[in-house]
DNA sequence: CCGCCATTGTTATTTTATAACATAATCGGA
DNA sequence: TCCGATTATGTTATAAAATAACAATGGCGG
């Protein structure tokens, strides 16, 4: 892991809310990260190796909170619109059903995304 | 449906590849649409009523190809990276399993996204 | 006719991501 | 050791996507 990747990864692991690339940049500016590309390059490498996930629906990035999240099964994210926390899960049964749907259509999937937005358990009653 | 919404919706129905808001703008410029906001406003209204879907992973928009796609079940998109076509499906069993996962976590979902990228049936052999 | 409200139009700005190019560090073989 | 290739970095500029702020229009009910 290169220095820039380490900086980005350690920052992401400290939070359970997705960060935008530019907020990562701001947070790391005093540690030598000065340009968006430095952040995006680090993020892309981290994503490639499964250490970080991109949250498509909010243009954010989170560290993977599961072990061995590599391409085994799709990650399912629950994104709270109030506290902004992201919770990551996998569900082999759902994954298998999605694969079956793709196979039935002869679609060769190389990346799968499942995201939900709504209110988390602690935000829904308050 | 307002004039701008009609323009955007009719354009989206003519294609099976997702369009970006700015390519919609370009296509409708000679019909009086001049600013991004006119497109985004129309898109938001169309999305609200389920006539159009946003494809999160590519910042694109497609007309719904199913009947009564309203909030009943989640839409599942297969996005070909070669021909760029988007195919939309629903699968009640998958939808039910995702709801069960959310319920088990006490998460109140108001929007669900499932997207796959890869090669479609016709592009994978060629 | 008048006030209300939804729709539209316009300019400017913010946010997100990449292009293009230059530089430095690393590493393996001649 | 020297060289060439690859990999990582840094920098500036630009493209792409989305929204803010504000003004003007156009029905429509009273
Ligand atoms: Zn993960
Ligand atoms: Zn919450
Ligand atoms: Zn649909
Ligand atoms: Zn295809």
C-alpha cells in the first residue's frame, strides 16, 4: 500500500459515514495531499482490491467493514438519510438470486451494486 | 405533464441507452431547452412519478420500460459496458429478500437500487 | 381584475471527476 | 554500475454533473 493509499484508507476506516473525494482531500491536505487526483488514484486502487467501496447513489466512499469482501458476494448498503451512516451487509441468497437472473438473461456481470436509502433503526423513532 | 417534461420523456423513450442530463440538454436545445436546470427539473418530476429511472453508477437516465413500475418492487438494471444498453427487470423474490434484510435491521427503506455492469448477451460473444 | 401558485427562464456557482503533462522513485537485467 | 521499463507522484487545467438564487411568465379561482 502506497503512502497516499494508506492515508486515504486510514481516514476512511475512522468513520462509518461515506466521505466524498473532496472531503477526503480537505482532511488530508495538511498531510501532503493537495490535488483531487491524488485522492482519486488512491481510491481507485483501494476499490480494485476491495478495501473500499464506492457508494454510487451519493458519490461517496467507505472502507469495507466486512472481512474478505473481495468479489465473493455483492455488498448491500443501507444508507441513512438522517445520520448519514452506511451499514454494509452481504446475503448469499440474494447474491445467488441476482446471479441466476443475470445467467437467465445471458448477462455476464462483473460488478453488482445494491443500495438502499432510508432511516436507520436509531433515526427512525427519534 | 408539462411541455419540458414531455420533451425529456419522449426523448428518453426513443432510446434504450441511458442518457446523461447534458446529452438530453444538447438533444433538446433546438426545441427550446437551454439550461441544465430545465432538464433536471423535468427529470426529477418524471422520476418522482416512476416514469424515468436514474442509473446511479453512470449518472444516466432511462425511461421505465415496465408497466406500473411505481414503488411496488425494486428495479434491477443490467448495464452493458460495450453497447451501453440498459435492460430493466423486476424480481419479486429478490425484492422480498431485500425487504426482509432491511426489516431484520429495523431499517426503513424508501428507495432501493440494484445495478449490474457487464456484457449483455449479444456483446459477450462478439 | 387581482392575487396565488406552479412552471419556466437565466446566470452564476458548486461539486465531482478526468486529461495532459512533468517528475521522481524503484527494480531487474545487460 | 548503468540503462530502460515500470510504477508512483505531483501539478495545472479542464470537463462533467448538479444546484443556488433570483426574475419572469402564465393560467386559474375568487
Ligand atoms: Zn465490503
Ligand atoms: Zn440514521
Ligand atoms: Zn421501471
Ligand atoms: Zn451489449
